[in-house]
């Protein structure tokens, strides 16, 4: 299936009118160096994009979702640290999620499991009240993370 594209100045737009970004624009948007970028891409932690001729490109929306996902990982890590310091203990599931989020290698099924973990915390008195906000962020992002790999 070929995608219809339009070139407007330095900007390329797809058939939907959405900007299409090449590597340099993606690198500028994400702040990732080439080695890290291609590592994330090859391991399924960044959208695979598509090709236009011989050039790889990404939709502006996929890059925005990835940036939102990066912010979610940072907030989840901070929440887990804060929760552990307030409760004075670290549960095994907390340690697992903390490790996954800190390392940045989050798979789709990790997010689904983390969402269940947060839902369990809704009914319990929590020293940290950001549970609802994290759930809202997850609910908003999960449908858009179609490109995120599954952990085996």
C-alpha cells in the first residue's frame, strides 16, 4: 500500500495531513542520539515507521505518543520511588516495575500488568495520591501504543 505524500517547503505531509518526520527531525524531537535511537527501534521500543522510497519516516503522531510514553515512564518511576519511601517497604511487584521503568525497557504487557497493580492500590489508603492520574495517563496512551512490543 502506497501512502500519498505532499511536500510543503521542508515539511512532508501524509494523506491525512499529518506531518511526516525523517530521522533528523525525530532525533531533534526526541533528543536521542543515533545509536540509542536505532537500538530502541530495533528492540521494539520505538515505532517502526514506514519507508518513502529509500527513506525511513515516522508520523508526527507516533513521535508525540512516544514522547508521552517517555513522560509516563518517568512519572511511574517517580511514583514507585515515592510510594516505597512513604510505605517504608518495597513489595516484589514494586521492585519489578521499578526495574522495568528505570531501565526503560517497558513492553506492552508490562504496562497492562502495571495498570492492574495501580487498580489494586485504588482501594487501599495510599500515602501517594497520584494513582488516579497515572491510571488516566495509561488509559489514554495504551490504545496508541500499538507499536510497543510484547515481552515474551
